[in-house]
């Protein structure tokens, strides 16, 4: 039986535009992450389930934070895939850091498939109140009104 799939050509073009090599359905697409600020540091959490901790690499160079990881597949020899939806291969994500962080104090942990990176805010970038000197006491000005 021959089935007609009107979306086959669109799917093929979309896969090629998204960087997947023709003929492979296992190429990684992205590394989902959350980034937020709490107190005096930023926290970046990236989901990397099933990634070997030895393949995770975090580096900073010229104001760019780079995250790398790799997930391997079981040997394809003798394997008959029934469903294959999890991506394998190399993952990489880069973020540009602003001048307001202390790049030399960035730390990272990897636990339960989540890479957590702590990015401290530089002391010079934290807001502070500036006291104003030389201000005299408040003077009240009285006015009189003539009726």
C-alpha cells in the first residue's frame, strides 16, 4: 500500500534548515535553559538529561560563556529502534556576558541531569546609595498674603 504524505517535503526542508544532516534523525537541536537573577548573582540552569558528566564542559573566554556536552547512543549494531525521539550528539550553547559580572568567580555543578551555573554580579555593578554631603538644613520660607 502506498501512502501519500503531503507534509513530507515540508518536513525535509525544515530539517535541513534547522541544521540536521540529511538522512539522520538523531541530531541535537538545542540545550534548553533558564536564566535568572537572585540576590548578588545570576543562575543559569540547563537541562542535559542522560548526558555523561565527563562530557560536560563550561568555559569563559573574551566575555563569552560556552557550555558543551555530549550524549551518546547505545551501539546501533543489533539494535532495532521502535521509537527514537531523544537526541544524541554534541550540544553547545554560548552566551555573551556583560561587564557587570565576575567571570573569574563563575562556578558550576551538574546534578540529576541539570547543569547549574552561578555567575556572580561584580561589586562595581551592584547598585549603591550615594550620600550627598554639604546639604544645609531645610529652610522654611514664610509668605504673607495681603487681602
